[in-house]
């Protein structure tokens, strides 16, 4: 065993990367070297910049929605404007932020590093996927500028095909195109994980993050073509009157919901699974412990990705689906709780008696676990047939999925961003500001969305901006919370950018974490490793007995 | 030894992300298989719709089916199966390193694919002539049976989508044939022929599902 080999097992925590070869950020400086790069790390940063832009747009739309809901009589915006605002919020956040968020940024950056590869299997396809993404984004921006769309992010037919008076077709084309970028990313990841692992990196030596992205990529490959088809059919019907969904043209509107949710329910797991992977990494690193029940967590990822394809009917309990189908879908939806709970219990057991450090990433991870439990359990309420009849299309549903998507995915995204920021940029972020930001986001999130559970339970429907005056107090509370949340988001945006120039230089492994990505310098050289790593140890190879806190 | 060319004489340059040439070859094949899985899912929804429609409205669907041009569909099935045969021939010959034969087989495949498209276009024209296009602003022959509309719409979308794949396939095949006509192509990129072959067989396979599901069942 060469000295280099032992380094992969025990990342040298003190090694400051001074006499390194030019890292990937400094290998070349031209604009061309960024926009025509095939380096997975640079493409990840291209994605990071683009989705951050979309996040800001989507967040502005959300802020305006909350502004409108401060008053019960809906005088702030016209009905059409309000409809366009929540549609833009949904379309941008789901298709242009959440779905590409963790896979296209962290996945792109980290999968090759974590499995000891020099790059993804198809680097040019990877770059293409970013251009495809930006092309889809262009359509959406055009829609935004010329006047918006008012169908909701779900594009339900026949409203979207026949009755909407706005720019449905370009919005649909934008989403269809973005789907292709997802497919290319998923395809690239699957082939990379199968074929590019370094010597000794067996399937069960891969970090859980890689497992969850493998599961996510399966959903990309199997689910995305179905939504592509559904949206193509919408375009066909709206443009050429090839009636598939509008009863007037011989179609069936429930058919659209089936096709739509066959992808869009698994899409929830496109958003959640990578977040679970990130949290697993964070929990292990900040407890300095092996992941409890590693194999079960890995299997649970694949389990979730499989079950999630058989639960789409729970979106249609009250939309004319047969009772038998509803019962079956209800049962299967409950089954999703099993692998989810496996993960939550395993994270908790990993933290138990660990040498816990409450740095910013760990704060986000702990927040994630708590909010994911709340979001998950309220999901069980909604999976119950009788309860869903009461709660369907109310703010309870809105609160539920925001707990999963914001409380889950967004917190995991931010946690991962702080955790790997030193690896991405070679700079540390300011820890104290990080903690304040994390705390603000946690508080702001709960103040925003917890009242919505109560609102929904009391019967306030989603997507309405005129509501009975007795709901005003809770709505104002929710809007007030959203300002705290927005303030919280400003923190990382400002200090992370600040740290690019003024942050402390990062060592190769600032967290004393295990994993191949911490064995290379921060930021890594252009081809990731100076020599191809060889792995002869288990993942999360922390000392069995947790060390005393330093 | 059919694998003589593929395993030994590959003097392609190793791309920078790979460690071995074998890895580089495998990656392309696995990538194409993964792509084909997504393609299958793209069509699967349409097949399922058509089949469920048959169960729900057997009489109307049968009526619509009998108006489809069974013999054109059957001929097209035979044409595509033949094209798969010629494509397999091209792959075998490329492994043997017999370039001229391979190019002939590839051109034959492209011709058969084009023949399919011509026949399909003629079939559409006949459908148009018999007022079998419910989405056009003109009389519709089966207007008295509303659920035939959905079946026919699914028929046009499915065959249209398949046609788009075939047009793409023929275009790529022609480019590939032109590339493969250069002398050192087989030593460098023989696996492109194999990978492309997967795609062509897949288009064929989709039609082999389309034909029974739309034309034959309930007839």
C-alpha cells in the first residue's frame, strides 16, 4: 500500500493545499472555458448559478402571493394576476429549481468525486443537458415577460387546453425541454455509477448520497418520458385539437391526471431522495459515526423510488376515480411511510451518542429531519380516504408539500451547500452568520407554513385569494413568517458570495469527514484526483468509538 | 471470430474521463440501453390508454379498428422486420471488418425505413380521404360514435411519434453511413454501429407493439 492509498482512508485533516496543481477553478479563466467546459465540477457551478436565479424569481412570486393574501378581499392583485403569480411560483420552483437542485449541482459535482472517477461517463452530454435546461428556461422567461400563464403548475386539462387565455403552449414547451435535461442527467449518472467506480469501490462501499442519486436517476429515466408525453398531448390538443383530454373533443380529463401524476408523484422523490442523501452525509460527518444500518438506508432509497411509481392515484381520490382504485392507492401510499421511516430512524440512531457538532450544515440537517417527519406524517393524513375528502385541495395540502419540499429539499440543499462549499470554492463560509441564517430560515419556515395546516383544516381552499375574513389572522401570520423566511435566505446569499473573496482558505477536509471527496484538495484539481484512488475500506469509516469532542 | 475487430483492433484514443478502453466501449452501450428505457416509457402510456379504451368501449374501438388500413400496417411490419435483418447484417459485417458489405446493409436499412415512411404517409392520406381525422375542421366519418375519437387520436399520436423516431433514425443512419464510408472508421468507431443498431431495433420493436395494439386486437 502506497502512502497515497492510506490517505484515501484517513483524509489528512491538516493538509493545507498550497503546493497543488492548478485547481479546476483556476485551470483556465476565459468565458469560453466556462461555457464550453466538459468538467463536471464547472457544469455543476453553471447549474448552481442558474437555479439560484430561478429560485429568486420563484421566491419573488411566492412573496407576492403572500402579500396578496394579507387581505381577505383580494384587492391587491386582479384575479388573473394572482393566478399567474402562483402559477409562476409553482412552475419555476418545481421544474426549474427543486427538480434540478440537488442532482444537477451536488450530484454533478460530487458523484465522480465520491466514486473516485475523473469525470462523468458522458461529459459532453452533461454540458448539453445544461444548454437544454437553459433553452427550456428561455421559453419560460419569454412566457413570464409577455404575460404569464394561469393554469397552475399542474396544467390540468381541459382548462389548460381549451379555456385558458394565456401563453400555455410556450410554458408547456419550456417544461418539456427541461424534462430532456433531466433525462440526460439521469442517464449520465446511471451509466457513471455503473461503469466509472474506482478499483475497490463496490456498490456497498458507495456513500448513501450516491445511492440516493442512483434511485433519483431511475425516476428521471422512467418517469420523465411519461410527463413529456402528457405535456406533448396537451400541446397537441391546444394547438391542433387532437382531443385526448377535453370531453368536448372526445377525450378524458382524468386521463391527464393519471399521466401527469404518474410522473409528478415520483417527482416528489426526485426532490426528496437527493435531500435524504445529503442529510445522511451531514449526519454521519457531524456525529463522527458510521451510518446506522447503512445497507437498510441504501435499500430504502431504491424502495422509495420503486413504491413511488404506484401511488399516483392518491392525487385523485375525489376526482372520479373508482373506489377500489382509491383504496389500493391509499394502501400503497401508506407503504411509502415504511422506507421513509427507516431513513428517519437510522439518522436518529446515527446521531445517538455521536460526537455531535452543531455547525451550520448539521443545523440544517436537524431541521430537515424534524420538518420531514411533520411533512411525512401529514402525508399519511392525506393518504387516508375519508380525511382526504375533507382536506383535498385545501391549504393543508399546501402546507404538507411545502414541509416536504422546502422543509425537506430546501434545507437539505442549503445544508449540503454549506457542507461542500469549501470543496466547491476552496473557501470557508463564516460560521456564526451561517448559524443565524439557518435559525432564521427554520423559524421563518415554521411561522409561514404551520398556520396553513390549520387554515386548511378549517377549510380554506388553495389557489383562492378571496377568503372569509375569519381566516385573516392566520393568513397574516403566514405572510409575516414568509418575510422572516426571506430574510433568512438573504443571509447565505450574501455571506456565501462574500466568502468567495474574503472567506478563510479551506483545508482539504475541514469537517474531519470520511469519503473520497475529502481526500482531494479544496477545490479539487481538474481531474479530481492526482492518482486514481483504490478503496479497501467501508464507507463512513469513522472510528467505532466516537472520539471525545475536540 | 466475430469479435476480432471489436476487442483487439480498437485504436481509438482514450477519452480523458476513462481509465480503460473497455470501460469506454461499455459506457456507450449502457447509455443507449438507458435511453431506450426512457423511450419505452414514452410510448407505454399511449399503449396503456389504447388497451384500457378497448376494455371500456369494445364496440366503438372495434369499429374504429376496422377502418384502419390493416394491410398497409401488416406490410409495414414486414418492411421494418426486414430492416432489422439488414441492420443485424450490418452489425455482423462490421464485426468482421467487411466495410463494403456493411455499408450496403446500412443503405438497405435506410431504404426500408424510408419505404415504411412512404407507406405510412399513403395510409394517412387514405385516412384523410375517408374522413377519418376527427381533429380536422371537416366532417368525421364515425361522428355518431364519440369514443372512437379518443382511440383515433391516440392512433395518430402514437404512429406520429413513431414516425418522428423513424425519421430521426433514418437521418442518423445516413450520417453514420457517410462517416463509416471513410477508411479507418471501423478500427476507431465500430461500436457506433452496434450502439446505433440498438436504437434501430428498438424503433422496430415499438412498431411490433403498435401493430397488434392498434390494428389487430378486437378486429
